[in-house]
C-alpha cells in the first residue's frame, strides 16, 4: 500500500512550520549552557505566583472548565472588554486554525503579507485553503494597494501581524479599518501587543468582521503552557466555542493565566526591562557597522547583514562554509559559542537574523560574540 496516495495532495506537498528547539535539547547537543535568543520568550520567566499556584492546585485529576469561565472573566478585567467577546485557545495557533476551519471551504483563499508569521500558510493548507501572498514593501509595511488588487470572490480571510514577526513594525489603525471595509474577515495578530502598547482591540466592538489575537507566551512567560486568546465579534465567538475541542485549555494553563493576571504589575516591570534593553540592543547592533537593525515594537530585533562590509573584514578567517551567506555563517558560529538566534534567507528576508531581546548580560555576551565572529 502506498500511503501517500491516500493523503491529501496539498498536505503531502506542504512545507511544515520551522519550529525552534527547546533549551534542554540544545544544551544536550552542544554540551553547555546556552543563551537562547531565537524564540522571543521572556528571559525573566513567568510570575512567581504561577509556580505557587500550580503547586497548590488540587484538581488536576478533573477535566478543566470547557466554558473557560474564570479565564474569560479575568480577561474581561484585563482587556476592558466583555467576556462575551473572548475565546481562549491552546496558544493563538489553535485559534488561527479554528478561525480558518470556521470560514474556509476547500479552494477558498487567504491573504498573507510576508515576511510574517509562518503559521498562517501552514494552517491555511491544513484547512483546505490556498494562500495568496501579497509581499510587504521595502520598509516591511503592508502593501494596501496590492492587497486590494488581490481581492476576488475566493478571498475569505486576511491575516496581519502587528507588531509583525519577524520585522517588529505595527500596522496603522486607519489601514486596519480600510481592510475591514473590504468585507473579508480581518485577523490582526497582536502576539507582541504588550511590548508595543498599540492595539485595535476596541474596534472589534464596531466591526463584525474584525478579530484580534493575543498570547501569554511572550509577555507573561507562559510559552511552555501554550495559551492564547482572541477578541471576537460575539457571533463569531459563539461559533468558535461550539467548534473548539471541549477541554482545549488544560488545567495547568488556566491556573497559570489566573496567577499571571493577578500579578500584572510585576510582569509589567519585566516588560519595561525588555523594552529598555530593546533600545540598548538596537544601538549596540547598529554600532557594529555591518549589521543594520530595524526599529521594533516587539521583543526582538531583525537585523540585515551587509554582505560587502562583512566580506571586507581583513582579519576574518576563511571558513570552509564561505559559500554560506554572512547571516548563515554568523548564525552557525554563534551557535558554536552557545548563542542561538533565528536565521532567515527567504524572499524579503535575505541575509537576516532575528534576535530576541534578552537580559543586559545576554546582550553584552552577544555583542562580544558578534565582534569575534566578524573579525575571526
């Protein structure tokens, strides 16, 4: 039997999401402690209250609340929007999947604005849709005119990340309103909202086709527990509550979110540290002279390597991998030093690195390593 003949052809041909590896696997591979700056995680971790709450929770043997009642009530207080608009998911990834399951029929199309988050095309393919890529402009802004030209009767959903991953820039509110005016479902992914403090969430109250997604993975340090939430028009929220898996948010994640939301001031202190360090990292990267950092409203910075400046370094070693791009060489040599960043060499991101904002100590070690890598 040839199993591939039974698999949906578009899934057999689909490229999967390029996920990052966990700390324990990376440290096992290189045999040392590492500095992990490739996943946009919070270097200060979660609230101390999370550990205490997880340790004291007595009901792990009982299924969690399928209606997410305590979660939605707490998020009502955090967002200032009624719980009727809120649905939680097993990470915002699950919510992306549920949105597409709700709206797509086989052959329907979804507008994507690369370079951006890689799960939009993956989930679209899984749900039987087709991605229509409308690339961002040279400054990574959404190309509004090109999106309008791409619209046809098959387009059902438009995804926009703001701040965008991996470029770090936000979309202006007026452009979101313009996209909503097309009559398609517009999903604004605000995974990094807490680092930009710029949101269009309240527009959901006025527009029945606007959705805003958020996550606890970044600002709250809960990436390992996988929980996000969306702000939906009430009618859409009701449908999502109907089609989601009954117990999609596990008990530990629910406990952790409630503990986090009871300790928001402490977490905001961590956010302030990250934002301050983002500014220092941006300056330090720019001072290198051969790497161009792009302004970011998130907890990471995208940098483009100048091929000419890189290759002109008089003392740089000639590596066996000199056929690699400077970004890939830098990525590989940083790994050899126990520093992990994200490497890109795709359309729109040629010769780029994305560096998560770590602690000040992480930044100092990274900058010293970058100087060593460049000068050999």
